[in-house]
C-alpha cells in the first residue's frame, strides 16, 4: 500500500530516528530523517512534510532555530519538539513561538501516535474546509452571474472591491435583474464567507410580524408568542444580512433598523435585554429610495446609512450583448432538468429575444426559455416554442388587453386579474410580470378585493 503521509524526523541520535521510522512504517506513514538542524531544514524544503518531529538540542542548528526557519516558510506546519527533562522550559518557550507540542525523552510511542493523529485529523478538517469553501465560491461567486457586457463588468469590479470591506451596500435595480445574486456573490467573496448569509424579503413579510422576524421576540411578547424566537439579525451574527425590497419596510421598523446600524444593538420584541451583533448589512430595492424619501415613505437618515456604497444593476435592455449567453445558459439548465436533448437555439429565436424589451429582465428571460423548453420537441429551440406574447411583441404586432372602457382603474384591475390568473396566483411571479414589488401587488389586490380569490376571477379571453 502506498504511503500518503510524510513525517520529517530530525535528531542527532540514530536510535530515535530508527524507532520513529520503524514505528510509523506499520501505520503506512513515511518518515524522512535528518541528523541535524541544517540537514533537517534542507529536507523540509525538499519534501514539505505534513509534520516535523525535531530534537531541541542538536549540532549546527538546534530545534528552536529549525522551528523558526520552518514557520517562516509555512506557519501552518506542525512541529513537535523532543526535549530532555532539563530543557522543558526551553520547549515551552518554543511552543509560544509556534511549536505544536513537545514530548519529553524518553518517550512512549503511544504519546507520539496520539499527537500525530491529532495533527492529521486537524489537517484533514482544514483540507475539507478549504474544499467546501471553494465549492461554495463556485456555486455562489461572481462567476455565477452570467454575462460579459461592459455594464456587467463594471458590476463585477464593484463586487470585488466591496467584498474586501465591511461597508454597508445598497443594490439598486429593476425587478428581475439579479440583485440577490450580487448580494450572494459579495458575501461569498468576503472575509465573512464562512459565517451565515441570511436573506429576508421585506415585501413578503406583513407589517405585524416583520420586527419579530428581524429582531426576534420573547415568550409572551404578543398573543401567538408561545416561545422565544431568534431573529434574523442574531442568526446572521458574524456574517451578512441581506434585506431585499427594503423600500417596503414600515417606517416604525426603519427607526429600529437605523439604531442597529448605528450601535449594533437591539432588543427582542417584548424583551429588555440589549443584544449586540456583528452583522454586515446588504440591502436591495427596485424603488427609487430618494423619491421615497421625498414622499416621506422612507427615512432620509436610514438611506444615508444604507447607501455607503451603491451598486446599480443594469436592466437587461441595457446589456443586450448578454441575452445570447443567458439564453444558452437557461437552455442548458432546463434541458438537463427535463431530460431533453435540445442542443441549440435557432437564429430566429435569438433575433426575437434580442428585439424584445424584457421589462421583467433576466427573470422574465429565464421563464421564457423554461416555457420554450417545455414545448420543444426537437433538438433546436424554434420560434414556435415561444409564447404568443413574446412573438407578437417582438414582431411589432399590437397586443390587445380587451378593455371594456378607458377607465385607468378598470385597466389596472384587468392587468392584475390576468397576471394572477396566468401565474396561478403565484404572487411573486405575478409581481415580476407586472414590474412591481410584491408589497405593491398585495396592496392593489386588497384595494380591489381580490385577495386569494382564484376561483372568483373570471377567465377573460
């Protein structure tokens, strides 16, 4: 069986070297030997062993000097010092300078085995951690944002820059442009990538529970508070909290959020104990928050705290060069998921995709390709597989809403009905189709008395 691990033993006593070599041979671990510190350093540089076991007292270069030289090359190297009873104080000093541990002579091999096993297990955990971290970066890093247009390259550069800081970031952009992808890439490219990344959609949370979601609550804080709840800020401690659609945050909650940003402190709902957290905040909005400030829907002082760094995500119509690569990416994704051998997209389809305005941005393009893959029966995606709306709009044909009157309210209601019906009351997708936030959609549905009335909405042809 081949030996995968390597130990360097440095000692001027041949009996010690022979003992270590034969003992570890039974464990399939190779032991390289050296008779003094200088030879030991040369062997270390040549073989780069996993562990170094070095005597403290040696000619030419002693163990303390060897330790110092090795750690200059690689501070992560585990060096175990061998020492006699008369030099234990020196060995302890060596540990303060970076030695992993020390063993007194004469030693028991079981003690050496135990230390080596600890080092090997620690090294294995570190290697697994590095591997998992690389996997996370591949899954969630900048490379997962598809496109190479000049506007998107500017976004990539901003992500790389802000990832090296702890500054608060505001991501601005229309619905469907990929704001969450950018927030995720910032976190997994930052020094906080090993800590939690917690996401909250402010538009999806009713006003009555959003403070509990963010800050947690104590048992008995309100009627349904049967037990203590940990809030998102606590869950994200040490890591990153992403607040999506922050423009929909109620004014009362904005005040408490401002305090957390300023002091890193808050209390759970119904509690008196002050909690301290270390959280990096990334927020996103498809609204113009400066307009919201003027309309007194958003606090100006909070905006100043949020927009330390602003990253604007360009809409798809401003980076049409990316449509082809995005479409091919989604084609490959959904062809694989649906087990369909679709190999390419026809030139006509690409022309249609390039001519369309894409009000729903990348998310709308993804939905369009997914739908086309569902209906495709060949190896090539053709215009026949696209939705009628996409083909009609791209070809310049008029699209009729079949309005019974010129009433703006009536037209708005019909649009809402069509959106919720055609998305089967998936309100997230309906809001994306309409180009509004989910919070705005909820309020409009309530305005027209259309909340969850899926069966009562007539099927308009």
